[in-house]
C-alpha cells in the first residue's frame, strides 16, 4: 500500500476532514514553524505525530524528513503548504496541491490567497464562475498539470464566506476522490 504524507502551513483542518472521511490518516503529517499567534493547529492533529520543518526549509530539510519513504510508493499532498517545494523533490515524488482558485479559466489566480482575488472579481462582475483545482506539483508555483477541477457558477451577491465554504467543500470532494484513487 502506498504511503501518504500530508503537508500544511495553516490549521491542518483540511487534512483532518479528509482523514476522517477516508477512515485513514496520513502516514506522516508535516508542518512548518510558525508563531502560535499566527495560527491555531486543529486540535485533532494534536493527538497525531506532526513533524515540523523550519519556516524556510532547505532541500536537505526535505530529504531528511522524507528519509525512509520510497519515492515510487509515496504520495504527498499539500493542504495550504505555503512554501515552494524544491524542484528536486517535485521531480522525485508524486505530489499534488489543492488550489482554491479556478486557474484553468483565470490564471491570474495562481499564488497565495486566490479566494480573495476571486471574490473581488466576482463582485466586479469579471468572473462568472469560481472553482478549485488539484494539480501535480512542479517547480513553478501552481504550474503543474491539473488532475481534478470543480467549477460552479457565481453571482455578485455571493458573500465571501459563501465562496470560502463552497471552495472548501469542492476541494474536500476532489481530495477524497484523488486520494482514494492514488492510495488503493
């Protein structure tokens, strides 16, 4: 059976929700150093072994933490991992990232916090659709081939909270499907 490693930089709640839906936890959960006042880690993760990388991990840090995981038998998922994965790691491992911006239609939503930019575009009438993708991780930010996409129609009356909630729900649905396929 493939091993699953999940990375996060924010709360880790998406990992918790996916693991509970799948009935399987990642074999390793990794986060980066962040001050407590910047984030609160989901309490469900506190009972799990979570490994921490430096805030700006080096290539050696990645290799050290991934030591013992066979490249061909390991799947890595990124859930709000706010760091660029080194090209060497991207080339050696199967890595997918969830991105809450419809970059297939609006490439300008690549990068950090696309939901806010998408919301502004919706309010201005510039975007008639929103969505999320799961893509293979490559050396470029949000540049890898798309594995899954979820699209939904929007109106200017959509609230920011509604957008966040819908993107989250669509992302969870995609992640569960992708991870089930990859790990079987």
